[in-house]
């Protein structure tokens, strides 16, 4: 079982912090650059409402232990610059998928 609140991964420049609803506006702001979405099928930051739905979905998937979503924080500017996730976690097969658009 994952412990989302305790999982912070960081070095001197970047921190991966568990995604929370309080990050919605900052993720929306970080995702405004359309170039980010050039090679994806879905723009999760097209509107604030879409970003809210996406973050809530990620948080629910974390609650169900299906996903471990993180925000990416640029520590040099103390600013959220994106997100990533652990997905398709399989203890049995000792495998994990890393990534999520943006």
C-alpha cells in the first residue's frame, strides 16, 4: 500500500510532492503553454475546470492505490512546473510505469 503523504522525492533543484487539490490553480497556470500538449491527446490544462477534474481523478486513483501522482516543483523558484505519476504498479511483477502528461 502506498503512503502518499510521506512520499516526497527531492534534490537541491527539484521536488516531487504528492498532488493535492490545493495544486489545481498552479498546475493550470503551469500548463498554459500549448507547446507542452503538442504530442499528447489530451490537454489537462485547457480550462481550470478540466484541470480540476483531472487532479481530482488523480487523487481518487491514489486513494484506490492505482496511481501515485506528484507535482513537480522547481525549487530554485519555488514554483510548480508540471506533474508526473507512478502508474500501473504491480508488486507481483515488480514493475511500474512512470509518467503522466505534463
